């Protein structure tokens, strides 16, 4: 916080109220010019020695941190509840995959707990965000796979091929009917209905093909994150210089999280993980501690 910010906080604080009452208030109450001058002088000095003091700044910092911790406690509790619900919806192969990568992260964090890694302050909370994205991708994989399995039974190609000649025939028949007659109006309505059905089928087919591409991308991203984290773990176990490798770990995790391929169209509609300053989300279930 800036100096101006601390002074603004002092203006709204209880100590400022006490200072104003004990100086300006007493000066006005005295009814004497000298008392007013002394009170105003003491009030100004109070701003310097109290409002701009290290004691008051520490008081403000402690209050702000306590409020931040309270908000982040609530945010983490909400995120952990959502994570547990997401994990509970995973099918068994996905759950085993998630649990296996949790163990990889624990191994990485265990290797980074040494003094050389601690000295460079490796931000292990980045693993939390990466695993949150990984869990989201697993959930999206399930949604896409279910959608594709359901839509595959629609047999779009055959239905479109059957409907296209019908529309062409109706268009030809309509051209031979005199406009404005009841027969023309009836055939035009039938043609419009079949054209709309054909257009809807074509659009659904396009979305189906796009969903298949997204599923392939989601699965590729899952493999990429998994293999990169396993490589990080291998590097840490194989290297004698944990501090040097931890820097590379940091770069790898930043690259995984910031390429943008974990977001956009292939990301699920889950709550975005906020930046946490005082708390960690972790990556295991609440029941696991």
C-alpha cells in the first residue's frame, strides 16, 4: 500500500477519531484562541506521529491480511467442494488417471522441499492451478465423449443424403405450380419445412464434426500435461542440483499453463481458479487431507 493509502486508512480509523476528539475537540471546547491553535497543532502532529507511523501501518497491514485470509478461506472452501464434485463425476479410468497425476505432483513437491529449492522460492502453488485445469479437461472429455456417442447414432450422412433429393424434387414441383393458388401455397410451406430440416441437419453435422475435433484436442492436451509433469519428476530425481532443475520446472509449468491451449473452446465451464496470496488449493480431495 502507498503512503497515501495508509493516510486514507488513518482518516477512516478509530485512532483518528480519538486523535480528532482529543485535539480539535478539546481546542474547540476550550473556547480560547490559544486552545484552538494548540489543538490544531497537536492534530497535525498526530497525523505525522500516528497516522504515518510504523505502528499504524502494521495495524493496517494486519487488518488487510486478516480480511484477505478470510476471503481466501471462503474461496478455497468453495473451490475444494467443486473439485470434489468434479472428481466424483469422473469415470473410473479418468479417476485413476487423475489420482496418478496427483501422486506425480506430490513427488515433484517432495523433491522441491529441499533447502536448495526453498532458497529460490519455487511457487509450488502453480501445481494447484495446473491440476485444476487438468481436472477440468477430464470433465470436458467426458462431456464431449457422451455427446459424440449420442450424436453418432443420428447417422447424419445418410439422413442428409436422403433429404437432399427430396428438397430438390419439391423445388422442381413448385416451379411447375401457378403462384398464388392454394396448391402453390401448400407446396411452398412443405418445401420451406423440408429446407429448414435439411439446414438444421447440416448444422448439427458440422457441430458434431467440430466436437470430434475438440475431443481429439482435449485428449492431446491431457497427454501433454501428463507427460510433461512426469518428465519434470524424472528430471528432479535424476539431477543432483534440485535448485537448477526447479527453475526449469517453473518454466515448464508456466508454459503448460500459459499457452492458452488449456482454455477457450476445449475448456469446461468450471469456475476459474483465482490467484491466491495466503492459501493453497492443493490437488487432492478434502477427504484425503
